[in-house]
């Protein structure tokens, strides 16, 4: 089968408007949730109270040791009937991606928080800074700065995993490529374009993350 | 009202500090008067830092109690029992204490001015403008008026330590704890910081507890020197006496060793 520029030009606009919009929503929505919920989980995991810490730890372990796809199915097929919670396919996908990756970013934040030197905590105590302000003004800004590259890598990860949402009927760039291919059984152009799209975003993003890493290392 | 006012600014009463089964302080007693400047000397590991950290509430006592300005820092009464103090009890007392660390511990996510105003604004509720005016006065005093908007990492060690001193003073403490504050500095920066501290000491009525290996500085700054060994006070006296005519062999050995290095 030969590459057809005509076919490529024909499908590109739809692929990169409708499909792209869904991919970006899923990625950014999932990332925002993963980054905020992950921070909340990281803080809960540091709780001194076992009845806070242990259930959260259990939840994190369960989510991490099961496939994202299983979680998406549960959210999409089980939640509506069992808990009466119904969300659109895309929202379900965002929640699934967000919660799944939150259990990983939680670990990232934990290492970032642990990496803040003890002297910073001690200076905050010596200055009688309130505990809350110590977190928001001293510890978290330093911890988050340290983990920005790791979070960036997870953002790319979420982006690359987002096509899994196709299995709960979300039509992203890749899903749309498959639909377009099915129209005339020409798979080459839509799948190539979709693949290129992921490459074109992921490679420069990885380079940016590596640059950020280097910049943070050097002060 | 305050008829039985205590004359002590700091009182250690049979203070015990253990790390695991390593007993660092055993039933340590000592008192410091308001405005008194006391230097703690002694071999490494003798517990000097531990004493400052206990006062700063960075560590908890394993036994005994500590009073600051007549109030118990370590315990509260509950009924007729004494229980370890909680954060709520500690805060107003800790307000009276400031500390300067060997490693400065400036906040790297804030500029110099913000390092100094953060606690007055957030812990004392001072208006930002007022805190900044005060911070600029302090920066002027420590000789860094032009560095207010600089990032700490762009300052030399000596300058960073001056900022840390200004930051501690911005909280208007009554007690200042200095733990080997020039040990991390390049040799040529030591005198500048020491001169600054000498000025601060002589122009204020701060109570100062100072740990240092610089005996000249200790002699200048302190009213009283406590020689520690293995968590106990070996000798207690004015610097003239301790440095020129120590009574104890252990003090003599220690001073001999310090002078040689
Ligand atoms: N966090 C800690 N955990 C265990 N042991 C400690 C800790 N801090 C200090 N120590 C021990 O306490 C003793 C006294 O230490 P320190 O107060 O730092 O002495 P100095 O300041 O006089 O050199 C040392 O034996 C040290 O190993
Ligand atoms: Mg020490």
C-alpha cells in the first residue's frame, strides 16, 4: 500500500481538531488531577495518625498494582450502576488517568519533601513560623521545585497513555485515526499521522524536561 | 502581681537527654540571668549543641525540665500531673528565643528581604510594610543594605550568616542562641561576623548562649564560660578565670588542644 498525500490531507484537519482537543483535554485534565491529588495523598501519607495514613497507603498500593485499564472499566461500567455516579466518557477518563497517576506523583512529592534539608524545618521552628506557613511558604516551594522534572515526565506519560481511554469510548487522536481508517481500510495514513503527532509532542517535551532538570541542578 | 518573679532567664532543672541508650545530658542543672552572655565550650560530642536545640524546642527532653523567663518550656500542668508541653503552650515562649545556625539555613526560595520579613509577618502578624522597614534597618546594621533583593545563594557565607543574624533579630528575641556560627565560614570571613556579634552583644540586653571554638571571641563576648564534658559542667566561671587560670585539668587539656589546632 502506497502513501497517499491526498488521503493524509483529507483526514489531517479532523484528526488535529476534534481528536487533538480530546487528547489535550484528557492529558491536561488528568495531569492537573494527578498533580493536585498526588500532593494531597503525599501529605496524608505523612500523617502521624495511623487511621489516616494506613487507608491511604492501602488505596495507593491497590491503584498502583492494578492496570489503568481495569480502573477505567470500573469507573465507566461499575460506578454508574453500583454507586449511581455517572460521568461522561471523557470525564471518566480524566478521573481515571488523574487518580492512577496521582498514586505515582504522590511518591514523587514524598521524595521531594524528604529532600528538603532538615535545617529548613529547624529554621522555621526557630522563627516560630506557624506549621501551615512552614509547609506552604518554605517546604513545598522547595520540594516542588525539586520534583518539577519528574512531574514533567509523568505529564508526558499521561499523554502517551491517554489513548487507552478509547476502550471506554473516548475518541482521541488515536481513536479517531482508527475510525478514519475503518472508513476505507487505509490504515497507513491515519495511524502514521497519529503516531507522528505523539512523537512531535513527546520528543520536544522530553528534551524540555531534561533541560529543566539540568537547570535546577545548577541552582 | 509579679512579686515572686524569678531572676532566671533560663533554668535547666535536672535535664536528661538520651538518644537511644546514649545518655547525652544527665541531670544537668544550670541557670542564666537576663542579659547574661554565656559561652559553652568543651570537646566535640559533649552536648553543647544538644543544650541549644533543647532550648529551641528542636529536641524534647528525656527528663527534667527547662524554664524560660519563669515559664516552663517543656511541660504543662494537667490536674496535678505534669505532661509534655504541646505546640500551643510552646509558641509564646519560643517567641522569646532566636537561633543562628552553623549552616545559616536561609530559605533558598525567598530573597534576602523576604527571609527576614517572613516570620514577623507570618508569626507575629506584623504589617508587611512595617516588617520591611524593620528588615531594612537590620540589613543596614549588618552591613548588607544593598543586598535586600538579592537571592541568598548569591551571597558569600559571611553575608549569608549576617542575613541569618538579621533574620533572628527581626523576631525581637530576648534570648539568642549561637551554635558555632562561624565554623562554616572561610577563615577571612570569620572576623567580620564576630565583630558584628560583638557589637550586637554590647549594644543590646540580649541573653546570649553561644557555642564556639574561637576562644578569643568567647572571651570578648561572654560574662561567663561553661566548660562541658560528657554532658556535664566541668567548670563555670568568668572568661578571665577560665581562660587564664582554669581550675580543672579537663579544662586545661581542652584549652591546650584548641589552641594547638
Ligand atoms: N539526632 C541525634 N541522634 C543520635 N545521637 C545524637 C543526635 N544528636 C546528637 N547526638 C549525640 O549526642 C552527643 C552530643 O552531641 P552534641 O550536642 O552535638 O555535641 P557538641 O555540640 O558538644 O559537639 C553526641 O554523642 C552525638 O553523637
Ligand atoms: Mg555542636
